[in-house]
C-alpha cells in the first residue's frame, strides 16, 4: 500500500513518522521495528531510530510504502 505523508517542517524523525502514519502503534513499537531491521529508507536498511526523514524520501516496511512530501 502506498501513502503520502505531508511534512510540516524540514524533517521528521523516523520513529515519529512510523507512529504518525499508523504503521506503529507507539513510539516504542516503532523503535523495535527499526531495531529488528524491518524499515528501509530509499531502498537501504535504516537502523537509526531518529534518522531525519526529509521531503522526497521513501520509507518502506514490508508492503507499506510512505512517500514523504513537502507541505
């Protein structure tokens, strides 16, 4: 499933993005998902929980794809 996320500032931290889009039920769950290697940013595995995700980047978890857009 594809979804767009409208960025309000310059960036959003990866764990907060997962929670904001509903792919993680909580910030703690988002951090576990990242630690377990379930999250990719622009096709690369991302292990930094607070990686800064900016406009134009794509975050993928399984079949879920989030395209980050400028507001």
